[in-house]
C-alpha cells in the first residue's frame, strides 16, 4: 500500500475511479494541506474521506515527544509500520521553523562519533515516510503560527545512500509544501555517486558535506567511507556540483578535542575551501556527546581560534548553536531508542 504522503495523482485517480477530475484535484489539495486528518476535509463527501483514511494509511506513529530550549526544540520519536524507530527534530525560531529529517532507520556508514552510526543500519525510509515527517512538522509549526521554512536532511541516516526515495520526497516538499530548493539542505558524509546524481536533478538543493578532517588518515578514522571516497575525489565531486549549480557548498566540521581542532587542520581545511568557487563555507559544531565515543568536543576557546584561522585565510565559518543536547536531539545524537523502564 502506498503511504498517504507518497500517493501520486495516478494513485488517487485509481482510488477514485469514476469520480470527476475536480474531485481528484480536491483530494490532492487536501492531502497536501495542513489538515492532516481526512475527517477535517469537509469539502469532500464523508464516505470519500473514510475511504482515503483507510486506503492511504499514515506511516508514522508518535511514540514520544521531548522538549528543550523552553519548548523551542521538539524531538519526536516515531514508530514505523514494521516497528522501526526514527526521530525528527523541529526547531522553532520567532516566526519560522526548521525541520531536521531522517532518511534511514539507522545508518550503515559507521562514523565513530555519531550515535546513529553506532546503532548500525536497519533500512531505508520510503518516500512516504520522509514526506510524512515534513507534513506533520508543517502542521505543528502552523499550530504555533510559524511557517516551516527549512528542511535539512541531517537526522538519522545518509540521505544520498537512499537517493531514489529521497528525490521524490524533495520534489513533493518543493512543489506541494512550497519550500524553495535553497531552503532544502541535503547533508552527506561524502557519497560521491550520490553527489553527482544530485547535480543532475532538476532542483538546485543546498549541499552540505560532512568533512570533519582535511587529510585522508584522520578522515578515514572518523568517517570510514573515506577509504572508498577519499578527499581528492570528493573535492572533484564538489567541483562538479558547483559547476552545475553555481551555489555555495558548506562543509560540516564537528570539532573533536585533540583530533581535528588543531591549527594545521584549520589551515588545510581553508586550502580545501579555497579550491572551490565560490569558496566553501564552514559550519563548525563542537562535538556533541554520544554514548559510544569517549572523546569530547573542543573547548570554546579552541573553537574560536579554529574559526579565526579559517577567517584569516578568507574562509567564512559559522559556529552552530547546539540545540536540544539535553534531550539528545543535537547533531549526531539521534539514536531512536525507547529507553528501558527505570529500575526502582
Ligand atoms: N549522514 C549525513 C546526515 C546526517 S548526520 C551526514 O553525515 O552528513 C548530520 C550531521 O551531524 C553531519 O554533519 C554529521 O557529521 C554530524 N554529526 C554526527 N555526529 C555528531 C556529533 N556527535 N556531534 C556533532 N555533529 C555530529
Ligand atoms: Fe551516518 Fe551521518 Fe552518522 Fe556518519 S554522521 S554515521 S553518515 S548519520
């Protein structure tokens, strides 16, 4: 059965066999409106609403909601039809919201410092499961008078390992939810074939590459897939994306004390950024704690001097504000586990 949020117009036409075209248009519009429950679609006959609810089921069941930052950061744990668990994180700003979406149950890339990687891979999310996270977040944002303005694929999973399901989801988010391509960010660990594929797709989404180290030895230790897709080849793929898109790429860099926060790493990173036109931007994230990785994030003073080294070499860098770390909702902390009941 197709998930409700991945149903095509053709699927609707089949379901509504014999109904006039305007009905199909009405159902399509209702399906992508913020009214998530078909029983609220009062423009449609009751029997039709009931049929859609039954034949096009939703695929996410909220198991738990955790709040941080005075309610401005909301992490939701979702259960899928097969019992799989994923998380998404909604971050509210004064008049808009950003959603951090999952693309897989777990992740096969095994980055040592990431809670999702530590949990291993279960399966890809379907297009419907990806879009439903966005549909629900948009409704939640609107309920607080905010607009869902950005979607970032920085939740659980490697989006470019699931490109065939990811791309139709991006098209729906763009066409039906009104987000411009630049406000949809795909973050990748550096899957070169996926970057090249994305460069050919019809919408110029924003690309973020999780670099984390500027030499292959250090990077392979942190990001094992680097042994298959080393830095020089990754830079070629980034150049290809830029040629096709003419839009700045950003490099993500989790600062890990004593591992990748030295002056030499900052200088080598600046050289990599300057190889690209326009020069890549750097997002610095002091490493968030995860259960399976003993090393800590860099101290604030080290973060600041790393940033000054980059800026001294003409590379702009932003230090990301960590949101939701007390509810394990920050970058790299999503593990989607149902915590065992506390012993008394
Ligand atoms: N798989 C994709 C997207 C999901 S991870 C990727 O790796 O890019 C989203 C971001 O969180 C990536 O930049 C990732 O490197 C970063 N990240 C992972 N673990 C982290 C941690 N413990 N602290 C800070 N950032 C982390
Ligand atoms: Fe997967 Fe990204 Fe985590 Fe690496 S950092 S294990 S690619 S989710």
